[in-house]
């Protein structure tokens, strides 16, 4: 999925406007917290209300930057397209966090070190580490979306077979042979594919299930390897 093409200066201005409105929103929430602590509830309320308005302004700019993420009527969207939109959000989140911990904060920390500002240097280094953690979390979420799509396909196939059986077209069952060395989690239906492996858990692509360490866990639900069974395709058996 790609974003609409914008004139370079307009895109730059929208990004700056989005950043400015976002900063104002967070700044006013900080002021609201200060006002609340100092006992001025009316001023705290004013800052919170203004922060919410600035957030809406930021959203308006971001919609123009990423029109592909504008959702007018979610009820008309297919489940597959919803997954595409969610995946796009994760892509942008990962991109932002990776930039922060690989480029932005290291550069800021280096400059703070040169300026002998120890507090700022420490803060930037901590934020860099936190951004890396966020990127990893978003990456895991993106991976889980991919894994979940395979699970939903598995469920849909079984529902199709069950429906055919209900219509009297045969008996629902499973193929006698295991499918391409795949194994399925008995708890969440995550399917381990030896071709893909599980690189995020240190399992290289091409690793057969039998070679995975016994303490390996399902990346979706966390159960151990022993909870997996050979995966067999659902099939309709006609007598």
C-alpha cells in the first residue's frame, strides 16, 4: 500500500504542522498536570480541553499525510483489508521507532555529551533504549498478524468442510499424511512451517520441527513445543 503523492513542500509542511500540533497537545497535558497538582482544577480543565482540540488538529494533518489509513465506514471493509490497514499502522510505527533508536536519539545523546549535559545525555540514551523496545513490540505484533492470518485460513477451511458435511456431501475429517512437515499448536492453532522457521525465537528458516529445542514456545500463546501436533489438512471424505 502506498500513500498519495504530495508536493514535496506541502508534505513537509503537513509533517511540520502534525509535529507542532502533537507537541502542543502533549505540552498542554503537562500544563494540566501541573495545574492539577497546584490545586487549580479550572485551569487544568482548560489545558486538557485545549490538548484534545490540538490532538484533533494533528489527526486532520495526519489523515492528509496518510489517506490510505482513513476509515469512513469500517462495516463495509473486508476482514482482509482491515488486516492490511492494521499492518500499515504497524509498518509506520516500526519505521518511527527504528529511526528513533538508530538515528535520532544516538545523535542527540552524542550532542549532549559534547555539550557536557549529562542529564540530557542520560535521557536520550534511555529513550533510545525504550524506542528499540517499542520497535520490537510492534515487530512482534506485525509478525503475529501474519501468523494469525494463517490460523484464520486454517479455521475457514475447516468451517467450509464442516458446512459441506452438514449439507450431506460427505464426512468431515483430516488427511492421513502430515502436510509438508508442518505442526499445529493444540491451544491456539498456530501453524509452524519449517520453511519459514521462527527467526525471532532463534529458529532459522529450514529448521524441521523435530530439531527445535524442547523449551521453544509458541509465538502466539506461549505454550511449549510438546503442545504441538502434526498438521493435517482438513478434507471432506465421501463414501
